């Protein structure tokens, strides 16, 4: 829905901006074009991230969402933010056409855009609520759409204010300032979205609440003397990799160690469903004898 709205709005803003010779409206046109490209990226993210694991990608394709979200952030920065700043600087340097007859068209376009962007934002917010509020914003595609729609509503509002003040005072500085403000807003949003995508691409740990639940569950096992190290990493939207080094109580043979490891794994996956892969490095007793077993491959169902 956001993509369809942005395609129509981008064309309308571009035509209106050319008719009105309005830098603020042209900045908003660039904003909508950037949003349209980005939503194509996000559709690709949704489709490609759902592919099952294969031999070449044994941990699946969940991080595709983070990669395409990073490209969307770059698109917001380049196509939206930089062009808007350029329009503002050019208007300050060269002035603008003081024939305001085309501005009526511009205001109509911006009014329609404000309604369309507002409806799209409301739909995105409702989807966030359906997916659990703040936890729904873990989805980088949905988070990007909410950020885009929110900045679009604010950007259209700034453009309307800038054009109105330009008409009222005859000073192009108001409209140029609106373009610069839109550009600064888009650069900031692109930075925040890009930073989140970068953190997830390079191996962000699972949420502290999830890690805490896994750690508590491991420490509650009667066969585990201590949890020496617990590492987690997000492999996708709903997939977490777990690697833990634990000391077991002494006196167990290899077969018992394997049985305990399997039971611990089953307990973790039942309690924390987003855990997809578990690797356990276990040692037994004071001598610290390390145990290996077929389960040590780390496949789901082993440890």
C-alpha cells in the first residue's frame, strides 16, 4: 500500500513542483521517489528472506531483510536527503520564480499527499500493533515503512509551511529552509535505519530478555555446574543462534552427556521458539574432560 501511494504521489509532486517552480515541492518529489525505490527493496527483502536454508547458506537467508533495509537507508540518504539539500541551497543562491500562480496546484498536490501519507502511516502503525507493538518494530521492513511514512507526513507539512510563508512574505528563504529541513530529516532517518541494519548484518546479539531467558534456563539444569560463556546472534527476524560453554556435573559418560545435551536443547527450543541453532561446548568434572558427540555438529536437534 505504501508503494502504490508513493508512486502516485511522486508523479504528482514532480509535476506540481515543475509547474510551481517550488524547491520545497521538488524536494518532496525526490522524497517520494526515494520511498518508492526503497519499498521495492523491502518487497525483495520479504521475498528473499523467506527462502529455506540450503547447502550454501546453512543458516538460512534471514539476514536478507537486513541487507535490503541497508540499501533502503542508502536510497533515502542519496535520493531524498542529498537532493533536498541541493534544492534548498540552489534556491538560496539563485532565488525562485515569484510567479505564485502555480502554487495553487502545489498546495492541492501537497494536501492530497498529506491525506495519502497519513492513511499509509495509520495502516503501518496498525500493523505494528498487530505484531506486538515495539516487538513488531524488530522487523526492519516494517520499521523502514513506518519511518518513511512518518517522515513523509512531516516533510509534506514542512513543504506546505515553507510555500505558504514564501507566498506571504515574498522571501524564498522560507521555502529554501523547508527544503533544507526536509533534507536534514531524511539524512537523520537514513542514518538511524542504516545503523540498525549494519548492527544486524555484522552479528548483533539477541535481545537481552531472550539471552537472559536462555541463560536462566541453562543455569537451572541440575546437570550443569556453571555456564562459562553464552553467545547469541540474530540470524534473521525470528531466528537466533546460540553457542554456550558449560561445565557439567562430574561422573557422566559420553552417552549420558549426549542425552543431557539433547534434553537441554529441547528445553531451550520449547521455551524460546526463536532459537534455531544451538551449539553446546560441554566439559565434565574437575578434570575438565571435553566431550564430543554426533550432536556437536550444532544442527537443530543436536547440540
